[in-house]
């Protein structure tokens, strides 16, 4: 039997040295390496959640000189993970990456899920995530981990599994609703020969041709979002 593999795009952000690469290595191989090379541009890996569910991980470079490249990797991200080094200035890192996400909102998938990770718990076992950050509701998970000791890495993996499955469900539902809207709109259209033609181009999205038909505002918006993410 042939099973369709579903893929989710995850992008890691964080300052250079925050431990993004080490977290990915801990998650994938359960190992920790002191001498990790600086990431240049971005590193790409696949993390398998289940036989038919895979996460495509883009581990971006934290160094400032690579920042202009971030939009290339972050385009249509479905999950964003921000990594903060608890051994450095936390507020500065948080404000910087939170602002980056807000400023680039239109770049990501409309349903993007956000995860915030504080790394290097092993350096300070008494560390507590600041209350004002805990209250930031845009993040589905805010957690403290250590790539070195493996602290909370299982919790992170579990949360990722759940988030990915939820995301795939939402994506399937949205696509189903989209198809229904499309069919309804098309059948309304065939009953109304005097319809306004709002779109006369012949672009095809997921096999549907948007030509000479009345497209309602919701459908247009949906079309634009999908178009943005598949080109
Ligand atoms: P860039 O590639 O420059 O973006 O950095 P990065 O965020 O990928 O950091 P990386 O994973 O390369 O780790 C940077 C340094 O932090 C390395 O020397 C790691 O050994 C160290 N490091 C990473 N995670 C931990 C941790 O949990 N605890 C401690 N003590 N050190 C860590």
C-alpha cells in the first residue's frame, strides 16, 4: 500500500551560539558535541515523527552577517522555534526574535505555530523563565531545555509530535473547506451567466483553474495564501 508522506517546514531562529544545532542533534541522535561548527546560511535536516510524517528542519545561522538570508529559509514556515541562550542577555534575545517574527508575519504560513526554547539549563539549574515572557500567548510552548544534558528534550519532542499532527489536521480541514467553497462558488457561477468576472487569468492551483469565474473574497484570499506558499 502506498502512503502519502506529509511534510512540515520548521525553521529555527536564535542568536549565534544559542545552541540551535546542538538541540537538533540531541533530538535526532541523542548526542551532544562541544565542537560544533558555526552554521553557514542554514543547515537542512529531516526529523521523522512517524513513518508518514516528516519535519523538514531549517537550522538558520545566528550570525548577523547571515541575517539578510533568513527570509529565504523562513518562507512559508509552518513551525518556528526560537532558541534563547540563558547564559546571555535574555531580554535582548527575546525582544529581537519576537520582533523579527512580528515584522515578518506575512512570510510565514498563515497558521504558523510558535515555540520558544530557553537552552543551557545545565549552566544554571535555578533559572526560571521570566514571568512576562511566560505570559506571551503567541507561543504554543515555552520551555527550558539543555542540549548538553538532554533536560526536557523528550518533552520538546512530544510537544513537536502533537503540534505537527494538529497542524496536519488543520491543513487538511482548510484544504477540504477550500475545495467545498470552490465547488459551491463554481456551481453558483454556472447558475449565473451575468456574474462579475473578477479574475480572468489562467493560473492553476492544486489542479483548479481560476479562469473566468466569480471568486468571492474569502476564496480570493485563500487563493493568494496558497499561491504564496507553493511557488
Ligand atoms: P550558530 O550556528 O552560530 O547559529 O549557533 P547555534 O545556535 O547553532 O549554536 P550551536 O548549537 O552551534 O552551539 C554553540 C555552542 O554552545 C557550542 O559550543 C555548544 O557546545 C554550546 N551548547 C549548545 N547547547 C548547550 C547546552 O545545552 N549547554 C551548554 N553548556 N552548552 C551548549
